[in-house]
C-alpha cells in the first residue's frame, strides 16, 4: 500500500516534534548556573578595584604615561600621595612620603638574555659562515 505524498510531510514533522519538545526542556550543560550570572551585593562589595600598574603608554611626540590603579597618570603626575618620577619599559617608579616604590607590569617575570646553543648544535642553515 502506497502512502499519498500529502500525508508524508505531516507524518515526518510529527515524528520530529516530540524530540524537539523534549530538547527544549533539557538545560544547556555549558550555561553557568543562574546564581553565578546574577550579581549579588556581597560579590560586588568584595570585588577589589584594579590595583597596581596596568599599562605603560609611550607615544612619539608626547610625554610617557601609565595607567595605575585604573587612573591615567602622566610622568610627574600624582597617584595618591606619591608622584610618578620614572617610567621604564616594564616598570614605573613612584616617590612618596614612604620612599620610592617600584611597580612592574609583570611582577613575577624577569627578563634574561636567551641562551644560544653551541654552533655545532645549531642546524646547518643557521651556522655562521654557511652560504645559502
């Protein structure tokens, strides 16, 4: 017995519909819990403001500046009671009533010279005197 084409489409959609209704009731496993998405008074009060050195700005033709504690500070400007007296590549120096304070962009990272392998350990293409 052959089924008329007019009935085929409603049957196909009818077969898919229950699965779609069930899928709408299933929670998204990648979505955070509702409590995590709502700000609470405790969470906002406990969140500290950004502190320390966030960035150093060096632009051609202008004085260097820094973003410290979320505040834009020109060289010579003040941060609280301290004055910004020096701006280097990765740190700034503040001079205040308590003395000098050094703020680093990445406090846990120290710059060091790279250690190069001996010439015989380098690939042939990188050895000195080798013609390309």
